[in-house]
C-alpha cells in the first residue's frame, strides 16, 4: 500500500442520524448517487452492493464488505468496481465516513484510502466523491434531489 488517499469534508444542515440514513438507505441513494441503490444489512462482515438498473435487471456497480458500522458516527467498507473493466481486478480499497455533530449540523468527512500502488480506481473516485456528497447534501438540506453525475 501507499499514501494514495482521497479526503472530502463538508458541513450538512442535518442531524447525524439523517446523514446516516442518506448514506445507508436505498430510497435516498438512488436519488443522488447516479440512480444507484445501496444494499446491505450494515453489520460488520456483511456485504454491500451498489445496484444500478440495467438492461436485464439490477447490475452491481460497486461492492464491498462492511468493516465498521458505528451508528451514527462512523461507517466503513471495502470498495471494488467489478463492472469497470479497468478496475475489476484491482485490490479493494476502503471508504470511511466520519459523522460529527456540529450544533444542529453534521460535519461529514469521507476518507477513501488503501489503494494499491498502481491504482486505476484512485483517479476515478477522486473525480467523483465531490459530486456524490454534493448530491447527498442538497437532498438533505432542500428535500430535492440533484444527480450531479452529468457534470462529471
């Protein structure tokens, strides 16, 4: 492993519980995360899948394993993108969400790390997390979903 890491931090006008739901409930993720529905029971060791509507039903976009699920403070899982031929064989990386209360708001810090030395995934996620989290923030603060993927 190396020092490759992506970190993004923002303040969201919502409780930690609401931000947690936005990250873990399919009805939220499909609205802001490129029409992708997250699927997991959120227990350590369980799988996580990001399901995308495909021609023949659900297709797995990204997948991984839950590493930590400390409601509503910290969520971590491995990350692999088997649908992308460039990254399908790459060793899984790790995503961690830290949720800290700041008054009635939540400071959300996303750390994506543990990339292999020759990672093709790092530049992909480095260009994408900002849009995913902006979509979550907009949905939670306004109640209206914006899928920023068209700007990527």
